[in-house]
C-alpha cells in the first residue's frame, strides 16, 4: 500500500468542479423577453472562474502524483525518473491510457495548465480560452483515468499520519 495525497488532490478537483458548475448554472438566467437563450449575470468576485483555476491547478497535481504511483507500480522508480519530464499525453500512454480523445485533451490540458501555473495566461497568444471549459476538459481526464485505473492501491495520508511518513513527527 502506497501512502499519498493523490486522493486529496482528486477530492479538491471534484469539489471545485462541482462548485464551478453550480456557480455557472446560477449565473445564467433566461432572457426576460422570452425570446430564448439566456443572460450571464456579472459576478464581481469571479467565483466560477476561481474554482475553474483550482480545478486546473489541482488536476495537474493529481495527474503528476497518479503517474508517479502508477509508473512505480507498473514499471520501476528508474523508469519513473526516466519519464518524469514527458508530456502528460506520453505519461498517460506509459500507464496504459490510450483513448485518443483523452490523450488529445491531456495535450491541450498541459498547455492550459502551464499557461496558468507559469503566469502566461495573460499574454496575448491569439487564443481565447474559457476557464470553465478548460476545467471541464480537465475533469473529463480525471474521470476517465479514475474509471480505467481506479485508485491504484493508494492510501490517503491523514493528519499526523502524513507527518510521520514525511519524518516530521517523532
């Protein structure tokens, strides 16, 4: 049994995703004139946007942690280190995920994640991305991989148990 925070990362992704969807739904109201369609209400606190950013950030953390455990389980620590800088697409293929649509989403997700985490999202690259749509793509990856691979025999670290494993508690 391997001990990890990977399940906590997944929980954070799922909780933020659920809240993002709820806020997204709340922000859309039908047009008053009955002509169909909807109007998006202004959210001065950008709560849905913030939750989508949480999804993207923690999805990357989950994917890296999950890959680490799966590579060691399926291959070896040496192989993990050899492939640690590979793209998300390549990493998923190494652990047996071969669904083309998921691999394509992983490739796009990595670009989005890098732009967000490395503060490049503000640069005008001639592409407009909607954070909530990007979070939905990321969530599809975590759902698919979890359905195919399960939890990988990873046990969640809790409280002082996490500190003991890391050597910070006597």
